[in-house]
């Protein structure tokens, strides 16, 4: 009797989520009590808190502080499983996801949340000289590049080469660029103080280059101005209305007001743009969906794809233009809210109910520039300085997935606060890495 009854039980609705980032993980967790079988597919075995990647790149935190194993995060969710694999194709006709190893994962509902990658505006060759910041590998390569620059400057006896090694160009005046530039200034003026004998790290030049007329363009103009003031105060040169036209291993060419200039620099860091991950175009081609110039898939008001109500795109991979006509920004809060919405919609459909279209609730923007220096806007509230910095600190700590990570990050930040020391200043990786600063070092020895 028990066997006949178990055979008569219908199979649960299969929800396959590609991507364990903010949108994908939030969707999976929001389905914890739903009568569904959730499968999370990711080519990494961890969830990464990308807003703090720049702190790994600048030696303030270790990779494990901002990453959490997906299996650990979902281990108590009985209706969820994790598959380590890379999705390379979608067969909407039979409703299956093809993995790189040839395995097929069937679905009833598919959620694609694979995020974005660096965008070099048609100059992908620049990536070898100007690394971006999207993965842990990016962060550790950038960290290597930054700290090797000081090491190579200590050894060279060539004055021009030393100046180039101690010049850091950050391309892009968004939150990533602003936070990187601020962290570099603190490294040069505080963290590295008194550690070298042949150079003065405080003599390093940090140049922030932004093509637009102001940094932090989505923010209130007053906050953008305060950010520039704070950056200038700690030694960052901010150059707006300045476009990068070439990147090489020995520097960058920029143009401003019709004039072209070469900035000799051995370290160039990229924070100027992103585009959708390659899976976006693969999905779009397989179901004849539209994409925008950045490769984002155009979605319906409920985050589904036109003609395929069983396929949802969330986060950086989606072009959601139904809330005022302008695409939503590629930030964590958008991805998380869309992940929540899709989970509610799946539950509603299973219950035979309808759900209103997705509506984004803007919770505000924050960027930190340095100790006690930050800007924040939350609704009509505008903050800068100490209060904004505290708000940024506690909100980012609370958003970390694991309690253990929150404690460890708070401890490391507290130590940095009293000592200026960045305990994760490790130079790792291959000596021949393309991200290494400097070319030939004129060793004065």
C-alpha cells in the first residue's frame, strides 16, 4: 500500500536556477517552503559578495571573508540541491539545461542569473593591461599588481620608471572606481608608510579617470561633489570629462577637451563598464529573445522572457525597462528583489493565483572613499562623511551571507581602523602574470 501510494505522488515542480549570485541565491532561498525541487547550478562552488571585492584587491580582506560555499548556505534547505557545472546551452523545446560536460538538467521553470563581466567597449585587448573586478581571481590578480608596483619601485634605479611604477590609474568613476582609488590612497599614505627604504609610498600618484562630467553619476550631484572633495583630500587626482583611448603595458592615452595626453603608469585598474555574461546571448538565441547592446536579455514586466513564461532572467543579465522606461541598474539590490519576485511568482502560479508585475524599490546608493569618508543616499536622505561611512559599514556587514563572515570582517575592519594595517597584503600567483606591474626593472643593486 505504501509503495503504491508513493508511486502515485506527483513529482515536484522542478525549478532550475543558473547562477548562485545575489539574484539566484535569493530566489532559491525564497522557495524554501514551496512544493518545488530547486537545483542551483554554478561553475563556482561559492556565493561571492561582490561589493567587497575591492577590499580583497587592496589587501583589507581575504577571499574567504566575502565568499560562502553554496552547499553550506543551502544545506538546511531540504528542497534544494547544488550542482557544480557550467551551463552552455538551453533547449526550451524539451526544457533542459545543457552543461559543459554534456549532462542535461531538466526543468519546469528556469531562472537565469549569471550576472555580468567586464566591458572594454570594443577593446578587449585592454584587459591584459587593465584588469577588472568581478571574480576572486580578478581581485587577487589586482592585489598582486598593486603591491608588486611598490616592490618593483623599491628596486629600480631609473627615476622615470620609478615614477611610472608609483602611478596608479583607475578607469571609471562609478562606485568601484571611487572605492578603489580611495583605498589606493590610504595604502600609499598610511598602510605602506615607513616600510620601504628607497621610496616614499606617499609619493604615489592615484589618478581617477571618468569619461562623464562627474563621478558617481547615478548619485545626487551634491554627493558626487562631496566624493570628489574627499578623494582630493586624501591625495587622489580626479579627472572628469576624460576618455581613455588606449591602454598599454606602459600607461594610458586619454583625451580631454580635444587634447590627447599619455599618462605613464604601470598599474591601470578597470572599473568603467560591464556587459552581460555570454549565457545571455546563448539563451536569447535559443528562444529568439531580444538583447540590448550590452547583451542583456529584454524581459517582460514579471521578469520572464516574451513567449516563454517559464523562463526568467534576473539581475545584471536582464534589461528590465518597464519602470520608467530606463533599464534598472546592475546592482545587488535589483537582483535580490527580482529573485524574490520570481520566487513569489512561482509559488503563486502553483497555487493558481496571479501576482502583480515586478516593481523595483530603490533602497539607495552608498560608496565609501576611506576611513570616515563615504557618501550615501537613502530616499530623500543624503549623508556624507562619518555617518555615511558608519551606515555603509553596518549595511555591508549585515548583507554578508554567513554570521561567521560578519564577525571576521568586523574584526579585520576594527584592526584596520586602529592600525591602518591591511593584513591580507599577500603577493600570490605566477611571476609571469599579465597583471604584473612593471616590465624590465632596472635594479640599482
